[in-house]
C-alpha cells in the first residue's frame, strides 16, 4: 500500500494511514513491546539494550547505492520489530520478494511517497508517535540536530523503532540518533546467503565494533562469521 500526498493534505494522509493501520491491527499485526529488537548475539551484546533499542532512533550509513544491499540488513531489523512498518522515501520502491526473504511480508508494509524533506520528516514523526506502528524507515540525505531531537522524542513517546537511512560520506556530520551504523556489502559465497560488513560507529552508553555477518535464509539466522563453526573435513573434501 502506498500513500501519496501534497503539502496541503496531511490531514487526509494521516486519516488514511490510521485507517490502514487499523486494518492491519485487526488482521493480527499489532506489534509487541519488548525493549529491543534482536539482531545476532555478537551485535546484541555490544548494545546496552541487548539489541536494537525500541523507542529510539537509529542511523544507518549505506556504503554504495542507497537502495542496495544495506536494505537487506535493515529489512531484517524491521521484520523483527514484530508489527506494522512505515516506509518513507521520495520513491518508496520496495521489492516484495527481496524483503520477504528477510521476513518482512508485504502485508505489514505501508509505503509513503514524500518528495519534500519537510513532508518526510512530518510523516516519520507521526509514525514514531503512533503506538500501532512497530518501526519506521526514512530515506534521508541527513537531518539537523533539531529534527533529530524531535524524532527521538516521538520514538520515545510511541515506543517504535526508528531508522534513518542515508548514503555514507567522508563527513557524515554530527550524530542525531542513539546509534550510528555503517553497512557495506560483502561478496556472497552462496546465492541465498548475503553478507555484510557491519560497523557500529556510535552507541550512546555502549561500545563500537565491527562484524562480518551472513544471513542464512534457510533457517532465518544472522550469523557472525568470526564465530561460525569451521566446516568439517568431510564437507571440505566433498
């Protein structure tokens, strides 16, 4: 479902989104309210909340194409938030089969097309304040500290997981979120096992870190390759 709006019809958009969210709730998609969204044990241990904190804003710097491989990692976090997800972008092109492999089904997605930064920030703030939304993703070239503070307060009020996605740069500017990540693709060794280099650049109250991660689509697990068991002699020979 995609919502399209002009700067003059925000009230209509909000009413439409509330109606759509209500329909998803009726279908059994109401999110849980755990303190954090689990990623994988190695990352979770590095985060004070024991995972990606809800009721907070997180920033992801994508190495390479903005709508490229980093979206797989983000889709995994959104899927594990447990409920309805709002996806806000100038052109919200979400490829359902690609997202589904990370557990994010199209029935849980609300797509919002916001070509102006002011409209996108408004939609993100309203989404984060809505207790029926489990997570919200905003494609953004970057926001200032004032806008970041407003989004943090909205997330704290509503309990949602907020993610800002932007392209990595040599000077990303001041951090406006609880955590800041850099995600780069790694060559896939198998078609159904995408890999990422994930770096935690900032974590308020925690330490940073860097991991090479692999998504195992067959059993739905995110694996730290540094801790993965070595292949047996039998599998190496075979």
